[in-house]
C-alpha cells in the first residue's frame, strides 16, 4: 500500500453526574483546555463543502436525525460564533482537534505508513484524555470520553477511515467493488455492541452483535452522514488535486480500541483500494440488499455470517473476504510498505474466525468485549438484558486507562499491540516526516505567529503584511512532500521558506 | 499514563517511520482429542482484576448516557 491515509474520530462525551450535560458546551470547553497561550483561530473553512457529491452534483440538503429539531432552541442559546463553537486547533503533530457539532473530534495527521497511523490515532486518545483531565480538575467532576459509535438510544457518531485514491476509477465500479468488502469487514473490524437499535432507539437490549454501526445504514450510497446513512459515502472533498484524486471517506467502520483491529481494518481496506485501482475486482462480488446484509452479518449469533450475492449464490463473510485476500496475495507486491504484514494477518484472522472466533480475544474488539461480558454474566449470574451489562459494554470504550475495560485488558498484557507507548508519545507532538502533515505541523511549531490560516491542503502566512499561501495539493506526492519538508526544516524565517519554495 | 503538557513539551528527536511489528506467533493449533465443541485453547486474560474493575462500573451509566447524533 502506498497512499495517504487518515482517521477522523468523533468521541462521546459526558460528565459523571445525574444531571444531563450539554455535550456541545462540554465539547467546546474540552477542546479549549488544550489551547496554547498564543492560540488564534486559524482553520480555513472556505472550500469545505459537505454537500458536494462525487457523482458530479451538489445535494440540496443533508438529512438530519429527527431528534435534532428538539435541540434547535438550545443551540441558539450558545453565545459563541460559529468559529468559537468549532474551537478548531491545528496541532504541532499535524492533526486537527475540534468540536464537530456535539462531539470532540480528532482527525489524525495524514500518514503514508500504516503503523504511523495507528500511533497517531492512539495519540489522539492521549491528547483527549489530557483534555478531559484538565477539564475535570476545573469542574471538580469527571469528564468521560468514549471512543465508540452509539449512545444506545439511536444516536450514532462516526470513526471515519480516509484513503487518497485515483480520481479516474469509474464511480459505479468503485462502489460495487468496495461495498461487499465494507459489508463483510466487520467480522474482524467490528467493535461489538450489546443491543439492537434503530435511529428511533433500542429494539432488543440483550442481543450481542459484532458491529456498532451496522444498525444505522439505510442506503447504499449517498452524501449523507447523519441520517439515512450510506454504506458508501459520496462526499467529494479530496483536499488534494481534484483532477487527480478522490478522498475515499469511509463512514461504515466502527471506532476500534484495539490497535491490531484498527491496523487490519485500515490496512486491508487500503489493499482492496489497490486492487480496485488495478481494476481487478470482478463484478460477481456484488451483494444483494447490502443494507440488510450488513445487519444480518452483525447480528448473526452463529458466526456463520451467510448472505446472498446479486448473482443468486449464497456465500459467507469469511469466504468473500478470502476472495479479496487471494486477489491481493496474487497481484500486490508484499514488499511494498506494510503489505506483507497485512496479508499475513488478514489470512491468519480469517482462518481463526473460521475455526474459533473466541480465540481472537487478544486482537479483535468484538471478541474481547464479548469475552468480558460473558465472564461477568457467568460470575454475577445476571441476564444479558441487565442494564449493568450495557454499562460495561460502554465502559469498554472509556479512553481513561485507569477506568476503561479495553485498557484493563491492555495493561495486563492481554491485548496484542502493534505500536509502543514511546511511538504513541512521539506522535502526540510530532507529525509523520514523510507527508504534508509535517509541513503543516512544523509550520505551526516554528512560525505560528506569522500564520494566517490552515487547511488540509494549504497553509497561509503573513509575510510583512502580504498574505502568501503554500498550496499543498502537490504534497500528496511523497517526493514533493519530502522536498518541502526539508526546506521547512532548514528555513530560519518565513521569508526564507517562501523564497526557497519559489512561491510568489 | 502520563501525557506531556503542551506548555512544557520536550523536543523529541525526530525518528524514522514506525516499523511494522515482528511477525506474530500463530495460535496453538494442536489437534482436538474428541467430539463436540471444545473450549478454545488460548491464554485468556486474568479475570480477578478485570472483575474488580467491572464491578466498580456504575450500573446506570448507560441509562444516563445520551449523545447528539454525529456523523
């Protein structure tokens, strides 16, 4: 795999009080707690257009959850401006930390290397926990953050995996090739959920399923993200040269606590995109009624994970994933980046899922969570629909290492890791050296007082009263990124930087 | 787990890309010795401390937990 990748995660936020908290207020204050003393709002919102659809049109409207109408009067009472509510921070590690509607969101730096991405994703957790600790001290109450996808009352929020890919792949081919993979990927990438719900609320509280998000998909493809969600999101914001690239904005995945799960989720998807770009995915992978299949697979208690293809045949999630894997093994260079690790682990996981899924308690989130809940049920003699058990399922995702159940497993050495704490700590303040995130993060570090604005694809400086923009579209090319990053490292001043980059 | 305060951050020497982990050892695949489902042969996590942490969890936290819809 050899492409820019990134993860955006919306976190759940609450306080440990009986009173309901205003998550918008708490999210704003949480982000503010990470501000440096010299903070100025700099995120450039021009050019952001979530209505633009890559099928070549602009949607008239984006659907919203029906409950949002209840919050309109509360939202109008917030005295802050749009920019202040967003509270955007651009971090020295190249990431973006902000309040997205009502959730603190951490968007990682763009990474070229899979394990850089895992370190940066985990760095986001550390940063947010630090924010929570500061805010808790100020409030004298505990601020709790969950890296998950639901409140069990029909409200979902996302963990989006992003991949820069070629623009010239026909949309229909891309969609038909990727949807079967996304529908079945949950067998190793699912984070598990206790309960079956819809956007109207909980339907079946005691049923365990392997995915958090499967309940919420209602259409195959659309530009929506908050209601009537699609398996394949068609948002067209490449943040790169739009003639050459599209940004595949994946909203179908769960927020994973397990480093291994995240690595395999993103790594396998990146390889499938490689296959799509080579036009190697046959058309007989297409799934009949994918929005139903994704739910059936998630809810299947037998772990057989059967579903039907458009050609009428019945297959299983493991068999279809194996077909993607075999194509990858046959056609992709294992020596390219982390491809060898991804292929080996993908194969091992599928084999183990076929023999005995519960042996993956040390790697896969839905398995680890199910094991914890089963252990507690057996020990305490409670029923699966006991609310205490759902509280434990939620607690799996608490990012505080002192309290979270995933971290209890990790701290006792029971979870297989793919990065070290040193690598994560390094990623808290340092961007990956080989992408444009380095240029963004180091510019903030070195020249923040002369920066005017920042976006994913450009940074703008104030050079003696003149506004100069560095367009980073070309930095999607690693060689160009390396060149720009080297010039930035050597530049003592913004003037020297601009001159050496030969920008007018 | 201690996290560096941004106001006093250390300048960490830039490192190379995070290297992929060494190829992991596969699960024990010794053969079964009878019919019917068997307990999985995997080292399960230690339960005592886990159960202690789970018992501390507020039974009502899921009931109280309410979020706005996100993306």
